[in-house]
């Protein structure tokens, strides 16, 4: 199978997931709100979670494009791994809404663990798809992808898993710290790169 249909379908799923994130940004009800400024300030966890997840999904979209661009064809196993990646991306609007709603409330630690866990699952799925193309089935790649390129891309993808595992480990201590670390991870991978390697 060519990569065109895979990328078109993936782009659609990612676009829907990133759009659904905005549903958690509610306009305060004038009938039940005293000060609009206070009401907006009270919703800061929604804004913070939205920015972190939007940036993360945006980076994954960029990296997914780079991953597919290296492929000249895909096989059944890669398609399944790509579906697994899309499944983890599709759940991010739910986990984002969950952590935004429970920060500072009873259940904060569980919500933070679910949020970080969903990002960890996404990172692992991305790594598995990368590994399939770069190690298990290099015949899927264009000839211009060197062995050194493959090693560097895979090393970086593998390294991206560890910070999300750390964020999940922080969840029982502080949901705020978990969200902050996820934000730092997104910010780090959003920085311009001199090489075409990706976030895991």
C-alpha cells in the first residue's frame, strides 16, 4: 500500500483529536457568574491542559509526517501500529479534560496518572511504529535513509518515552507537577532541530 491513504487518514484523526480539545474551553455563564475575570481565572487548568496537549499533538503530527515521508511503502504490521498510535491520540481529549477538571480536587492524582499515562502510551506507540520501519522492516524506507539516520531517529524516539514515564511517576505526588513536566516535554520537542528526528 502507498503512504498517501495512511497519511490522509492519520491527518484526519489527528485533526479531529486536536479540535476536540477546544470543547473543554467553556464560556462562563453570565447568569451564574459574578466577575467574568474571576470565572476565567478559575478555569486556568483547562487552559493549561489545552496548551500542553495541543502542542504535544501538534508535534506528533509534525513527526508523523516526517516518519511517513521516509517510507516508500507500508505493510500490514505498520498499518496496525499506526492505528495503535491513532488510538492513543484519540483518547487525549478525554484525558486532558479529566486532568483539567480534577486538578486541585479529590482524585487529582488519579487524573494526573491517567493523563500522563495516555501520553506515555502515545509515546510508546510512536516508538513501536518507528522501530518497525527503522529496524524490523527497513525495506519500507526510501534508499536515502542511512543507517546512521535510522540509529539517531530511533535513539531519540526511545528517549522520548522516559520523560512521560517520569511524569506518570510524579502523579501520586502532585498533579500540578505532572502537568508541568508534560508541558516542559512539549516545549523541549517544539524547539527547532538541526536534524530531522522526532519526539517519541
